[in-house]
C-alpha cells in the first residue's frame, strides 16, 4: 500500500490518497480537482498504517522533486521551508 504526502508551501504536510500501487495514488490525486489547493506539493510514500512519521522515505516524486526519492519527509519539509523562492517559482508554473 502507498499514500500521498502533500506539502503546503510552508513545509507543513499531511497524508491522503491511499492505494495499492504508486500509479493508483497518482491517478487519485490527478482526479481530486482543487481539493488540496493548500497542499500543492505531492510525493508518494509507503503506507504503514494510520501513523506517518517524518522519517518515512519518499518512494516516488514528480520530476522537479526526483532528487528527494529515498529521502525522508523531514528532509523535504526542511528544504521547502528553507527555499521559499524555489517554492514560489515552482508553484507559479
């Protein structure tokens, strides 16, 4: 099982979109419309149940975040917090 970790522009994150494959998580996300407008940055992690920790590893990410595959949610969160110019630029694409 997999699920999405969705990041806000300030580095805060939540999880949603559980599915049995990575591809299915992406499909659910693509069909969610503006539901997660406030959490526009998405990566995929392995679903270990109801508790998700900041040490969980990213297993898939969009091309702009490909370098974060294998990194922890904490690492991506820290990057987002420390690189607000990058976040603003990416979200305006």
